[in-house]
């Protein structure tokens, strides 16, 4: 074998960070050692794996083919190393979750995972759907938990549990308590919206795509809790997952608005790269996810501790 796992590790880090200096920091190596390892790998096989475009290093065609194979080999190597050392965990796991899943489900899942496998290492990235898909595509995430669908041919999607968005307002809002509302009435209201690229925003806009009128967006926020607080204060109306609203509805601090003209159903979905080797840790985490939602028809049916 004419290459080392360290050389592959350097190649993967440079491909993910698009920079030798950033890869060196991530690997706790000197920049010169990182650059030398990458150059030696290319010299040994008389090939080039990355092209310099401006200040960034981008994968070329050969590098793009090599990346998933290198990641899979490193994952297997880590499993072998931990087996030989007699470690009780199931390796490291990089999980990406969209905001609703990350804030209300993923932290509970990781806590359960760590209790069952105390020697394991888990990193959680909470971002919007667009960023999670990109992280899976670039192999910086082992597994993504997203709201909605992913149409990327390089990514495998599996449905997890159904979710539904809900339009809501403050109990002091003029629309509160209405039994029937036309969509045109809702569109004229001030909206507190998620940012572009979020699964919630995409689902809502897709549901209203056949209407001429557009949403009157007063404010865009990246966090579900921020939207709920803004709506509670009377700034406008909002739309987020029922999972995020059930405690507020129980307390009466927010109230749902009827939207019979909008289909706001969607799926929580697992995604991973088509060429990803599913380690023991990934398979176990998927099993715990499915165990958590067993018997739940919708996300807000999942048994969770209430938020006071």
C-alpha cells in the first residue's frame, strides 16, 4: 500500500475546509506538515486532487471521486482502532440537525446515546436545511436530520416521522379565536418568518405557491424561539412546527390559527451521503431515533418532557 491513513486524513480535511491552513488547525498539525502530506500523496501517484481557485482549494474530478472512498476508509479505520483498544463506545459521530429537530429532539437523542455508549464522542451542528444538506454532501457530517425533502442525487433520504407546521398568533391578536380565515386575510398580516433556506420557510411558501399575493414579511429570524417571542409580543403572526408550539399552546401564551387552504404537512427525514459507510455509531443513532418516535403519528405526539 503506497499511501497512509494520515495522508488520506489530510486530504479529507483540506477538501472539507478548502484550505491547507484551516485543515492544519482542524488536525492539530503544522501548516507545513499538512501541505507536505498532501503533496506527497499526489507525488506518489503522479496526480492532482485539488485545484486552486482564488484563495481556495477545490476538488477536481479525481479528488471528487476519491473523497467518499477516503472518508469511508477512515471511518472503518477508526472502528478498527477502537476495537483493538478495547473501547466501549461506538466511535465518533458528527450529526447535523435543522433547528426544530436540533432544539426539541436531537439533544435528547444525544443524551440517550451518550448514556448507552459513554465512550463515544458526538458533535451536533444545528443549522438550516440548506446548510445540513451541504454538510452531508461535503462529508463534514455523518448524518443529517432535516425537515422536508432533499433532491440531491448524491444523498440518500429516508423518512422518519411526519411533522406539521401551524400558523399562530398571540391570544391578544385581532385574529385570535377566529374559526374561519381566508388565506388572503392571513397574507395581509405582518409575518415573522424563518430565513431563506430553512425547511420551514420552504414548506410554507410551497403551500401558498398558487396564490398571487405574497407574504408580508415584517421580520426574518433564524431561531424558532425568537419567532415565538416576537409573535407573543404582538409583532405579527408566525408559522413553525406544532412540535415547537405544543407547550405554548398548553400554557395559552400562543394560539393556533385555522389554515384549511394550506397543506402544511411535511416529513422529518434522515439523510446521508450515497457513498457513506454507515458506522456502528450511525446505525445505533438511527435506531434510537426510530425508537423515540415509535407509535407517534406526528412529531407533536412524541413523548417529551414538558417545557415549564
